[in-house]
């Protein structure tokens, strides 16, 4: 369902970080979403390549806690 171009681009650019995460980057780019990860090595590798389309587990947790405070 995801065009092969997205996989090829992700593999070419990001496979040097972690080949196992290439498919996740391809899907993220295809849906124009954000990659949710807690993998610090992956985060640093993506940042070094200029990729910023991700959100960390810590950021999500902090967002959740902030919304919980607003409910009270």
C-alpha cells in the first residue's frame, strides 16, 4: 500500500542509523505523521540527518501529564 519510493528513500538516507527502523521512517513519511520512538540512538541519528518528524515517548508522557493537570 505504501509506494516503494518511500522505502527506497528511507533506506538510502537512514539505513546507516538502523536498518530495522527504515520501514518505520518510510511509513511516517508516507502518512506525513510523526514517528513515535524512545530509541535515543535512533533519535540522535535522525537528527544528524536533519530528520525531525518524530516525537519521543518522554514528550508524549509530558503532554499527557499536562492534559491531566488541566482536567483537575
